[in-house]
C-alpha cells in the first residue's frame, strides 16, 4: 500500500515525500530517491521523473545513476553528477538548471513559452512584434520595400498553407539585383564557428544562380529559409552565399556596403543560440508538461484512496530548462554569454545588431525581440520598453553613453549629432563607444560608415581624429588573462588604435562623459594622422606600417620591470626585465600574471615604478621572455585630469628615426614623475 494516501493541495505536495518537502526549503536529493518515491506512488515524483527523462534522456549516462538534484527556492533546481558517486574520475563539471511548477489541470495558467522556437506560438509572437514595430515605431522604419543588396537568395513564392512546411519549394537560387530594384528581404546573422559552409565562389556562382537544393544547405541556412517563408518574405541575404568568397575585390566591396545591407533589411534573423552553420537556428524539447502515469496497483489505490487517485489524474507538472536571457546592456560581457548565446560574443554579430532596424533572436528556449523602441522576449523577462523613451528626441539633451542598450545608444548618437548640427549647437562632438570588442576593424566598418556621415568626423583605423590624443588612453580590460598577442606578433591595426589590442578595452577618459571631464589639461598634440586602407573599404583593415600618428609630447626615458608578488607593499622586490633576461631569471608565470592589477611596472629615473597592463605579452605563460629589454622604452605624457596624469608606454622600433609603437598606458594617481617643457615629435605606428 502506498504511503502517499493522504494527498495535500498541489502547491504543497506530500509531506511524507522528500522531494515535495523541497518546495519549502533548499534540499538535496538523488535520482534513486526520486525513483523510489515515484515507484511508491507519489504522483509528484512520478511527474518529475517522467519530465526529467524527457528533457534529459541520457540522464544516467550523463550524470551517473546517482545523479544529484539540488532543489532551490522559487521552484528552481539544479542537476549535476555526484563528485564522489558512480562516475568518479570521469565526473563531468556540468550543471543543468531547471524550473518546475505543479498545478491542477483545471487551474488558470500563466503563459509559458512552448520550449520549441520553431513552434507556431513562437512565430505568432514574432509576427506580433513585427507588426507592432512596422505600424507604430517611427524610429525603426515602415513596411516599404528598400533597395536590394547586390545579390540575394530568391526563396520563391510564399507558401499558401499556414505552417509553410508541405508547400515550400525544394530549392532556392542566387539572383543579382538590377540597379534601383527594391524589395523586402531578411538578412541572416550567424556564426561560422570554424566551419566552411556552402559558399558562393567564382567557380560556383553560375551554379548557384541556376539553383541550390535545400538539402545542400547547412541546418542554420535551411532554418533561415523556413523562417523567411513563414514570415512571407521572398528574399534572404546570407553572407557566405551572397558575397563571392574567393574574390578579395568583391568581399571588400560588399563589406563596405554592410551598413546598407543590414540597415535596409526588413528584418534580421539572429541565430543567437547557434555556434555554427551546422547547429541550426531552432531549439526544441526545452519544456514539457507532464501528467503522471498510473502505477501498477492503480486500481487498488483508486478504491482505497479515491482522493489520491483524483490527485494523480488531475496533477500536472511544468518542467523546463531555466531560461537564459541575453544581456543587452551597454557594458555586457560577451564572454559570459559564449556558452549559451554564442553569437552575442561575435564582433561581426554585434555590428549587425546595431545596424539592423529589427532583430529577431532565436535563443535556446525562446525567441527575443530587439528594435529601436522595444526589448522583449516570449516570457517577458527582458522587457525594458517601459523604461525607454518612446521618441528619439528625448535623447538629444542627454548623454546616452552607458545608459542605454548598445543598439539604442548607437541610434541615439546618430540622432543627437544630427540634431545639434541642425540647431547650430557649438558643443563639441563625442566619440560613440565602439569598445565592445577589440576585433578586427572590418567588423565595425558598417557602424563607422554611419557615424562618419552623422558626425562629420575623420575616421582613422578605429579612432576619431577629432578626439585624439585623449582617445589614445585605453587599457586592456582582461587584466586577469594573458594578452593573446606577443610583443613581436603582427598586430591587426596600428598600435595607437584600440583595434590593435586583441582583447576588449576600455577608455580611461569618457569622451562623451560628464561635465567634470569636459576641460582636461591636454599636454600632447597630434600633428598628423595617416590611415591607409588595405583594400577598397576605407573603414576596414589598414596597412599598419603605412598608418601612423605624429605626436608632439613630453617624452621621458623609462625601464620596464616586474614583481613576482603584486600584493607586496610598496610593491617590492621588483626586477628590471633587462637584468632578469641577462641573468636567466624568468618572468612572472601565468598564475602570477593574473593576480590583482598585474605584475608589470614602468620605472622612470629613480622614482618608484608604477603598475601598467601591457597590450601584449612580454613573457609567455611559463615565464620565458619574449622581449629581453633590447629596445628603448619611453613614456609620453598625454594629459592630466582630476590630479591624475595619463601616460603612454612606447617601444622604439626604428633606430634611424623617432618611430615607436605603443605597448601600454598607465596612470600616475599621485603625480611623482618628472615634468619638462621639452617637447619632441615622435611617430607611432
């Protein structure tokens, strides 16, 4: 006879069941315990066990036959392998988070996403967002056709049936648009993920114009075709198929038009949860609603315990993987979203989000929406529309840097500067934040193109000439990691550009910041800036050795040193790198380099050294020196503000002339370094 013969309301569960007690306090359980309770007749445990095996079919293989469950407050739970359990040495370092809720079948229920981003309800929600945006969002543009890109994929006539599955054409074809041709098209933003999907090349372009079988497309591209057809849009733009991939000239030309491609799109489909073309856009089996099956002795229990039988028949469980919401804030850390939302960590994807008027995200559990006036998701968890002004005019009188999501902030910057120009406002223009990533310059070419027109400023290898030299004061933000580039490695951009640092950076001086920073004392002066494009895209990759900056500044000779314990006060003992290299003393190992501010310092004269974070590796993670002190090091004073002095750290690379490259920057918080009135002109490449 079952010990679960005295049922309680579904919100309480059975007091005799360890799992049910977990609804009121944090508690740990295991798979065998849940199985025992389910077999003994607890409908709650039976529901949960069935739901778990539906969402995680390989539960035992993945987490062990003694998988551990941590039940938390607010109907949340975690599943992980017992480190001392059956898997032992092969125990995975993985935790799956779930959300659960029991209810009675006749109770009113809140809306919950279906757990399948290809479901009809997901497209109904997407259509609601799209129609609301087209009808009421003046900032996002209307439903009028726009100029088509150079090439688009023709998906054929829209299907006549609602689901769009049976009548979808079996192939698509690549078409070249004629001058002035207009239409509505969807652009796809996706990650290549190291794969080589089907591409258009000089050898395949004629074949692709004749037709591409749907079966030849990777899953992500097939899903994009399905989405476009479900939304009633005939044309689709995918970079790998609409740009000739083995033609440098075509790639550079189309890259320079990227802003127009995404800006003119009717919608951008964002494969947010996809890490590669083969992984597909849609995600399913993310949620389940369960009714417990009858136990073997159901008939006996029905007779002896009719209330328990009624509970079993009417009890339901909602079980789902915990929803992962994107961080759309201005200072979002892409690395923290890499695992579940990989496209948000991709620099090209960041630009595409900023440029597109409307973005439909397909996440792991639900769809998300991002346009100029609304951020939303299917469950409503990221809705921020109520906190945003409805009209861009509200942005003209306020600094938007850091206050708004990047997409809105970008549009706000465009509007703000245009409004100032029309009003004859004499205030100086400021640099919009392009410091989300230090990826290659082409990844931000489209954004830069828009801002050049809006600001009327000169764009030089990622920097705005009008805000130099202040914009030279940036620092690599991954202090707790080694730089990815060594000091002698080829850099992706001139060293005076943020794009030369192959890590995220932040600017010390808020170039569009609060009033107290409006009038700093700038000691350096930019004499000339030269930026030579490497191809046809003027805002793309540049020829580093032919792109330089001439700077007039106070320059003092310096030495680089390091400390093996950055927590010592006053930062001793420290060792000159030249001495260490000559005497075979290794530099700080990877673990020591990751402590605190870092392990490297710059020393001027007899003054105590000051900490700085190098842009590049000076030694490898084993402490072997990549740079042995053979080059002259100097520091150039750039500016002072709020009793801080700001300096560049430079390495001389040309003995025949004053040519340097930047290797870092530092702040002198209580100025002790010598000041001179002797200025010199130096060339930084």
